[in-house]
């Protein structure tokens, strides 16, 4: 029996994984987060691939989730 180490990302629901993946990538591109976060990105990518999820789909779904959250916050905060 093969003993594979797992990461915290293996335990996350897809929506949370996708949101984190998108936000961390976006913040690395903006220079807000350091390149050291690439390790975290790789762990998320490994989890996605284990689940059979393409990285493009993970990124796109993450973008949709983050935008939906922003819209929800905007509409909830308006009087």
C-alpha cells in the first residue's frame, strides 16, 4: 500500500480550494505576496490534479467564486 503525504488542501472543499488558488495567484502577480507562495500554489495544483481538475478550470472557477463573493458583499452592505 502506497503511503502518500497529504496537505491541508486535500481536505478543502473545491470552492475554497479554487478561491484560494485564484487569490494567491492574483496577489503574487500584483507583488502583494512573495514568490515563496509558489510552494502553496504547487500544493494546491497537486490536490487539483489528484482530484482530476484541470488547473485552467480551477483558476476560472476561483475567479467566478471570488467575483460572486464580492457582489454578494456589495449588495448586502448597501442600505
